[in-house]
C-alpha cells in the first residue's frame, strides 16, 4: 500500500504589504496555496489578520522578523538589536554573527521573540507553525529560544529547509555559487535543528523546497520539481505578491507576480494530484493526527 502524501504550499511575508496580502488570499481561494506565515510587524498586519479570520481554511504561522524589518518592541527595550527607528539595521550575515558573538543581544532576542509571539497570539489566530524572515529562525541561538518558548506558545512545527542540491541544479543552474554555499550552510543548520526539535517533540516537514529557488518558484520549476519528490510530507514555500504603486517590494521586481501565477496554475494542481499529493496545512495535519 502506497504511503499517503501531503503537500503544504506556503506563502511567506503575509502582512508585509497590501499587495502581498492580496496575492496570498487570491492564491488560497483560486490556487494551491494552503498556508501562510505572518509578519506581525508588517505594515499591513491588521489587514492580514482580518483576511485570515475570513478564510479559516488558511493555515497561519509566525514569520519571525529579526533582520531586514521592524521589531515589535521599542528601541529602548532592545537597543543592541535595532536602530533609533526600531528597524533591524544589518543584513542576514552580519546579524547572525552579532547574535552569536555579542552577548548583549541574547537577552534582547528573547524579549523580542516573545513579543512577536505574543502579538501573534493577540490576533486570535491559531499558530500553525513558525519560520523566519531570511531564515534567521534557524540561527542556533534563535532556534533554542523558540524551543524554550514552545510549550508556552503552543509551537508544534518549525520550518527546517531541506532540499536535494542535485535535483535543484538539474532544474535550474542559475545562481550556482549561492546555491552551493546555501546548501552547505543550511545543511548544517538543518542537522542541528532536527536533533533539537526531535528532543522536544516539535515537528518539521520531511522536505522543504524554496530556499535554493528563492525569488523564482515559477510554474516551470514546480512542474519539474513535483514529479521528482520522493518524500511523503513536504512544504513548498514562495513569495507571491501583486505590485501596487507606492508600496515596497518583498523581492525582485516582477518575482511576486510570477510566483503567484505558479500557484494559480491548473497544470501544477494537476501534477500534484497525479503524484498523489493531498493539499493540506500544518494545522490540518495536527487536527487529523489526534
């Protein structure tokens, strides 16, 4: 008997802008998107929460922001993390090193992570999962804090990116050096994360696709990827968006629309069905496993 196969299709950056919110809801109502990750400090947070309550079949997790975005706490409470305007001022690499080696950031990180979890809880939404902007949630210090808070905030699933490098390169060899570096770095972080999450009975998907194809999860890519997936519980994440004049972009120009089109593709839906994947989200999986 063939094992049942499940696919969680997630849209990141919910709450970033009206255009992102509109794309995620459109992809959920008309396409294959089943899940999303909410930025509680995003400019369009309130609208995103309203949308989520109006669409209860959409699983909603926390998209933890600790880099390239705004903090939940005021600068006076986390002076080593943010600038005077309350923004995280550094890119992912520098932020990661500061969080690791600057001890002044450690207690402040705990405060800020708790604040974002509390803001999510205040939305009245059920927490489906946790992931992070630019995957900063996989930083060992940040991941340990999340694990320590898991019981209090009912964190049951945390994203750990994990995809086959060879398969990714056969599908698309663009940005080769970046893919090679990321595969090595996130491979090590995944191994650390698996051991930590297993020790606390926190779930994670068997395979998570999207990291090595950031900004280019196209219809062509998905049609090539899905037939090759051998895992039975997978997450595919992307960043659908609709460009609205005057709003900031959450990715390369035009990328959001291309990824939205992939999520709306009838061909992609057909291939998922043909390969035996049931569309679901982490919240539904948790309910069915009880």
